[in-house]
């Protein structure tokens, strides 16, 4: 199914996608001094004429990127960016902001006041309504600079001051090599997460894993001269692979966007919109044989986007509208589950006993006592000789070792 690449509270009816119901359009205000003319003169609906731009007139767009890497506290493997795409016609203005950060508020270095500050400033200076601004964090674990809000406003203003007429098209790509579902279903009906914080269950206990979403939603904006101005792409995955150096990184998305930008026009900016990646990890996330490296995964994602971008047809026409919808997500009642886990924790803590073994001696004994149940400590002939002489030193040693292994 075709997925429009702009999620959350922004939706577009573009070129074959059809018109959306109940559009929320900017009110008219002919006297506005708005530099973006976001509230143009009121127009009566009329049918589009052949060769004429879509309803609302010619679509204009501007893009900008500003680096937001924290260079004071962390060394960087690659830069982090805030990117802005501003789109408008005579009726509607929409702003898409993408941030290389773990989240907008709540967790990570971006504060809870960021969104309000950015939207308020854009409303004051550019007359852009708060509901017409969408901000999306890639969910990479990179660390951004302290003045990320000011950098964001700078990016939007730069994009808004460089608007050009564009043709737009949408399409889809596919990438199923770089992601895996981290929810592992066990044969006993339970589920576990594939995380660095947790040990994995025995292989024989695994029954199945959850699905991934390999589809890439893509929007392409080209200038009239044929150069690609922007590519907006939507994909579901946690970009948390990291790099071998362990340094600050935009992760998979940083590398993917670089591949897209380097292989299209000189001015192209690639903006990533995170999909439903809640339980989607990078493939090989728990690999202990190879260094953690997001670059090969990002390269594959970027190439898959490019393959799809080449097939997208661009057009002047279509319908450009904003839609806003608040969705209340239900929260699970986990009180009973938490109580059961706390009881299990208490029971396990009480079961712990002292042992004279450390990891080195424990591993050695585990190997010996699993290789040979009857004669673990030496060759069989010594056990047989002790039995013939009426001695049991090795038997007692084995008994003591087994008790320490169980402790």
C-alpha cells in the first residue's frame, strides 16, 4: 500500500493520492504583511484547467541545513544536522523539520520547551501557524549542541528566504536487509527484547520474531530546471548501530542521507522522517564478532532510496493541504506485571548463595563437569584405582565443585 512519507500531523494529497477529507486550511487575510504570504487572498473553489498548477497556485519550496553537532563535550565521527523544508502555495504553508537527535523533549539533550519555543518564534517572525510545523527526530543517539532551538529557527528562516517553484512526486522503495524486530517470542509464550542490556535466552527456546516494515515512503521535489531540491524519505528503524570509534554520530540516517545527497543534484537535501520503528533494531545489533558500524547499513538504505527516487514522476499539479489530528494512544496497565516481576526479583535474590568460584574457575568447571558426568576431574583409571583402594578423594572433590557450581 502506498504510504505518504509525511507522518504525524502532516498529510498531503499529491498527484494520484486523491484528496483528503476534512482539510484544515490557513484562513485568508489579504492585509497580512506575512513575508511568506501564508494567508493569501480568499479564492473560490474552481476546477483546475489543463496545464495549470494545482489548487492554490504554484507550489514553492525552500530547504536549508544547519549543523547541530555538540563539539564541546564529545568527539564527532560525523556531523549532526537540523534540516528544514518549507512548502507553500497561495493557500497553505507547511514546514518539515528533521533533527538528528534521540527525541524532541522527555529524553536526550533537547529540552521539553524546544517545540514551543521554535513554533512560537516561527509564528511571530514568519507568521507560520504552530500546527503547520512538524518536527521529527531521527532517534539516533547523537548529542546535539545546546542552542539547537536557535539553529532550528535559523534553518527554517533560511529555507523560507530561498523559495523556488517546484514539481513534486511521491513513490515507495524497499529495504529489507538492514533491520530486524527485537521482540523475540519464546516457546513458553513469553517475549524478550534483543537489547545490549539483556542476555539472550538459549537458542532452543526461541519460537519466532516479530515483523519489520521494509517500505520506504518518498517525496521528491525538483526545481524547474530539473535539479532535485529535496528528498523526504520515511523508514522504520532504530538508528542506534553506532560506529567503531564510539564517537558522536547521526548513525544510519546520517550515512543514508549523505549517499542520497551526493548522488543527486549539488543542492539536494535529504530529510528523514522516522516511521513506526518502536521494536525495529538494526540488523546485527548484538553482533560480538564485528565492530558496530552504521555506515554499511546507511549506505544500503540510501541506495534503496535512490533506486526509488529515479522512478518518481514529478508534476506541477495536484492538491497541497494540511491536516492535523490528535490521536490518543492507550497505555497498558502493567501494575500486575510489575508486581509479579518484583516478587520474582525478591525470590531470586534470596536464592543467591556464596561460592568460592570466580568467572575463570567457574567456566573451567562448567566445561569439565558437562563433558564428563562420571569422571570429570581426571581420567577414568584414577577413579577406578581409588575405588579399588577404598578411597574417595576425587568423588568428594567433585561433590564440592558441583555444590559451588549450583550456588
